[in-house]
């Protein structure tokens, strides 16, 4: 491998393989820490599409559902959409866990579940 001060260029193997391995490890660590699902697991039921001659895997709606079970508010619209999509396909989903919902949304959900009460 060339020194940092050297003007000799690195070969493609010296330059790319360690970088790609490090990048792959970083992506896997980020996926695991962000949603708890590793690439290999998500890839099991991926759907494949060809884009400009290249086959690309896309996470299935079931995998996306599992990936979106986070406390992040920005995942709420995705969960609502995925719930409707999966239920329309006949997929049975467990009731949503309130632990990841913001406090105001938990209270609204409880209020709506209680129905209207007469004073």
C-alpha cells in the first residue's frame, strides 16, 4: 500500500475493498441500531425490480412494517399507510404498541377508544 506522501496511486483493490467492507459494516450497524433488522433478514422476503437493467431488492411491506415500529413521530404516517395496505391484503397485525407514541397521541387514542361520553 502506498504511503500518504507517496505519489504512487493505489491499485483498485487497495483502494476499494477495505472501503467497501467498512461501508457495508457501517450500513449493517446502522440498520441494526435504527430498526433492529439486518440486511440479510430484510432481504429474505424482498421484492425485486429491474431499474435500467439492474436488479434491485426492495423491502417488502411486512418488513417495512417491522422497521417502522420506532418512537419517531415521522414513522407514524408510514405505519398508518402500511397498516391499511397490509390489512387490505389480509395480513393480521398485532395491535399497535403505545410505547412509541408521543404522550399527546396516546391520550388522543385513549379518548377516541373511550367513545363520546355524555356529561
